[in-house]
């Protein structure tokens, strides 16, 4: 069941990215590079992978050929404004004390759109609990300091974006965001 929901998540993420057809992509908070490893992005896209952990970038290098690798933070992206057609920020915001700062940074460096994903609560925790994970914390992953449902996630993103399309990818929420002056 777990592999099914993970595949479904990446399938939905891939559909959103293909519809946008970006030539350049920043995978902000790339982790070990699952977006690249799973072939979510068009091979013609120039992809820059950014993460705060050198070990994560080494993992990306071990299985993929990104366009670039940058050691850095989603809270202070080391790029000029409007540097990328698409910014991906998947499974990152729930780890941050100030997620709005990362939302604003992603908007700043994006030319067209940003796609975010977060765990959909309380379903994500319930799934962990049912699987016997993180029982002492009622299924909450220890590094998750933020928790969202559709309404609260829309409220967060609405502080920066005028166009927010939320999509269910149970037990996650995907958000395609654009400023009003962008397609």
C-alpha cells in the first residue's frame, strides 16, 4: 500500500510538471533526489538540485545527472530573481519553523510557477500510526514542525500567491502556485 501511494504521488507531481513544460527547474530542498530518480521531470529540462545537506547531494549524484548541484537553504536561495521556469519544493515546508520565508524565496526565483507538497494532516500521521511508526508521537514524524490540511495550506500560500491550485495526492497535498501576473 505504501509503494502505491508513493507512486501515485510522483505520478500526480509528474503530470503537473509536464503540463507546465519548464525548460529550467530548481528542485529546492531536493533531499536524495527522488524527483530526478523517479523521472518526474522531462529529460529536456535543466534541473538544479539544492539541499542543505552535502550527503543528500551525494545521493543525487549517485543516481542522476542534474544540471547543477547547490549546497544551500530554501530560506535564502542563492539565485537571482526569476532564475527558473519552475521551482519544486516538495516535502520541505513541514520541516521549517518559518515556512512562509521559503514560500517567498521560491516565488522570488520562479519565472512561471512553483509546486509545493506537504503531508495532509491528520491523514499522514494516521497512516504512520496504523503502520506502527512514531507511536509515542501519535504518528507524527519527529522532524515535522508544521501540519496542514487543505484550508490551512491554502491560507499559507495565499499570503504570497494569487493563484493557488491544490490537488490531493493522498496522504499529501500538492499545490501549483502562480502570481497573478504569470501565466
